């Protein structure tokens, strides 16, 4: 999910880029997920907001 867009499935190996301050999220299901991310904005805990799913 990016911004106000709905959640969409992405094929294996898809590279996803989010510009600064772009709200984004991911959902997982019974299929295993392996994700790699790179944070280039300084202290992750100071700038990220993690919201539990509703």
C-alpha cells in the first residue's frame, strides 16, 4: 500500500521505492515473506511511525 492506494500483490523480486514521507504498508498472509529494506533517513525510531493493523 502506498499513500491512499489500495493494497496490491507484487511478484517476487519486485523493487519498490517510496519517496520521503510517503505513507506505506505491507500485509502478509500464509505465504512466507522475505523482505529487505534500506533506510537512508537517519534514526529509524525517531522518524517512523508503526501502526498496528486494525
